């Protein structure tokens, strides 16, 4: 693998710290209630730090419908802020129309967009070449766009686009909050007669600010989604539940002062569906007087789940406080960031684990100094990784099954990944049989279906040989009808001649002595006498059942059996045919042991 892993991890850490600092700054903009211009400048400043392009700028849709630049960072000419284009031209027009990111390698040369001459002139003066734009969406309406630009031709990677999109979602909330704050200040100046009402409103906003500051502290402190739910429950009252995208409750937290029961699953499912369709927080009150509000957790176009808040309805005809609902909506952004962070950390860990597992497999027997250092950097002792387990399932792909093995690997200081199309785990074991059975039980509970787990001890760091034996033994197990079991290869020592590649000559000699004449006849004549006899013995020498299984007439089957008699001798059905049966079965199992992933179904002999 190219590059120094330590340097890459250090760079990744620095990048994550920079991203977290920028997201924190945006959260502070959300709670600081600054002026609109201050918030806009703060957004482009932190976006510039986060993405690292030559310059960034932000444009808003004005009352005239034109998209006008309002703030920039890293630009050369002050006149660039005079840029204003119709909403249906340029890259900004595409971003607003689709409400999704759009980018070009070379803006001036791009023919897929309608160019605005005035903007092209300003862009040329600024040296604009590569351009990425993401929408700023507030309550389903695209109110502007955030742009990142470079003065040289380049492509924007998926992670850059996703990061700027997530940042824009957070920035849109800050922008919306700034607009509301300015509107409140204007109303305060113009409506002195409503001072008491505005004072109360400001008190609610201060309460929301305190909640958001507390939420920001949870995020910066490395808190979990459960801590966010607990903080919301304590601040808002009632009960707060985090729901995954399937509707299952992941975390539930009750207020210490005023806990409330959660809504029935059917009500939650309906509320989740409404919130997802509308993109807004939805509220309903049941017949017992318990109010339920649900807000979707989104990251761009990705649906991550929902936050549900149940409590006693407030006065004013049971209508909930708008600011509390907005707090719940804003909390979904923070919850989404935490979920994405947890996913990113888990995926990075799984990727590194899988890469190291593959290196050990490919490089074995033996281990290099670099591999040993990489293992120790992950707090693993390679000398203790002495058991290789291979798992497969009829209901999950190897990739999906590997994700479950990663959870087990983290608990047992092992390595997991997908190797040669097989879900694989390497770990330390004292009692191999017990370890394999424990992994099988855990996988069975998680998968909810049959799973085969085979273990083989690795001697002298020869993980590759152990993997080969375990995977081939697993294929043999399925071929003989065992599709839900955890066992070591030693339990199937009777079939070792099939799955042990070092005994391939013994296997070949036995098959040649027992059914070699049949195999030779099939090769020369293009027949399948071996398959016919295999089916004949599977159905316990019942001619009628065998004919049905082979989809042939009974007379056709009898002719094939007579032809087999010509090859084997006329008394083949009357003599001791144990060697013939074993030869047919070993031939079938050896073919099964050579395949990669397990078949969808198998027939045992």
C-alpha cells in the first residue's frame, strides 16, 4: 500500500479536527443570533477553511428572483460581489432547479450550462475555473447556494461534495435563524405596543440558544446520540426517542421532571411517514391528551431516521410551542452529524481492518515487520491471531456478513473483512471449538437465519492455508446438507481428503480407482453416467424416483444404467458398491469445495 499509514492517519485526524471546528463555528453562528451579514460572512469563511478551495462565495435569491452574491472569502476583486444572474442560467441555476449539488471542471469551457455574460466577465477576472455549488434549503425552499471555486481545472470528489452539502444544511439553519432574529428585532422596533409578547418570544429564543449551546457541548465532548436525546428530554420535558430508518427505537430518554409514555408503534410509523414526506416536523395529539411531534433526520438526500418527542400538550388549544418544534428540527441536524460521524468511524475502522487482514492472508506464511507494526498500531498482537474463521449465509452477502464480523472483531481484538469473496475473521482462541460455536450463535442471532461458520487454527502465521481449509470445508459442509452450524475443520476430518489441498493426490487416486472408468467414458462420449449414478444412489436406488429427478423416462434411465454396467461390469449393482458410492460422493464434494461463495441451495448425497 502506497504512502505512510501513520502519516495518512495523522492527516485524517487533522482534517477531522478542522471539520469539527468549522461545524462548531457554524453551530455558534446558529446560537449567537448575529446579523444576517455577519452570519453570511461567517458561513463563507468557515466553508473556505473546511473545503480548502481557492475561494468560496454565497449567493441568495433576491426579491427580483435573481441570484445575487452576498458574501465571499478568498476573492481578489471586490467587484465580484456585484455578481447577479437570473435564476435559470449558470451553474447556480442548475443547483436551484435540482436542489442538489452540481460541479464543473472548467466553467468557461462547459457547454452543459447556459452562461450569463456579466457573470462570465466577473468570473474571468477572478480566475474562476473549477466550480462546485450546493443548495441552501430552508423548509423545502432553495433560498440560495454556497459555492467553492478553484483557479485551476480539477474534479470534486464525492467526500468533498458530501461534506459541503452537510455544511450547507447546517448553514441554512444558521441563515434561517439570523433572518428570524432580524425580523424579531424589526418587529420590536416597530411594535412597541407588543413589548411583552416580544419579550416572551425572546425568552423562548434564549432558551433555545441555551439548548443549542448545550447540544454543541455534547457534540464537542464526543457525546453519543443517546446523550443528545437525554439533553432534549431534560430541556423540553416529556420523552424523546431516536428512531432508525426502519422505525425501530434505538434510544429513548425520559425527562426526570415530567416523563411521558411513548406513542404506540402504529402512531409512530404514521408520524414518521408524514414527517419524511413533508420535510417538516409534524405534531398530533391522541385521545388521551398526549402530544407527539416527529422530525426526520436527513443528511442531504439520505434518510437516517427520526426524532420523536411525546409530552403533555401546552395551552392554546393544545398547540405546541413553535420554538420548541424548531429546536427539535435543529436537533435532527446535530443528530445527523453524530450518526454520520459514527458511520464514518465504523467504516474507516472496517476498511483498515479488512486491508490488514488481506495483507496478512496474501503475505502468509510469515509476517513482515511493517505488517507487525500496523497490527500493533491497532492494538493487535499478530502472534495471538491463531484462529481463522470463515462464515457464509444463504440470506446475506459476504459483504453484509463481514460487517457483522467487524462487531465481533472489535470485541475480541481480532481482524475481520471480506477475503476472496468470503466473510473472514482472525482472532485469538484458547478453545477453538467453543470459539467457533460462540461466533456462530452470535451471527445467527444477528442475521436471523442459518449461518455456517468454519474455523481452522493457523500455525506459524500461515493464515492463507487456514483460510483455504476453512473455506473449502465450509463448501463441503453445505454440499452434505449442513447449512446452520459452527464447527472446526477437525469435526469434518472424514472429508479432509476433499478440502485439504495437500491431499489432492490421494483424492485423485481414490476417485480414479473407483469411478475413473465412468469419468473417462463421460469425457469421451459426452454422457453423464456419473450424474446418473449419483442421482440413483441419492434416491436409494429407486428407479422411478430417480427418473423423476432427472426428468427422463424410466426406460431412458434403465438404458443409462445398462450402459454404466457395460463400463463397470454386469454385477456392479449386486456386488459391494461402497467404494463406488464413496467415489461418487467424493467427486461431488471435491467439485463443491472448489467453488467460491456458497450456492443458493445444495443437494446432499
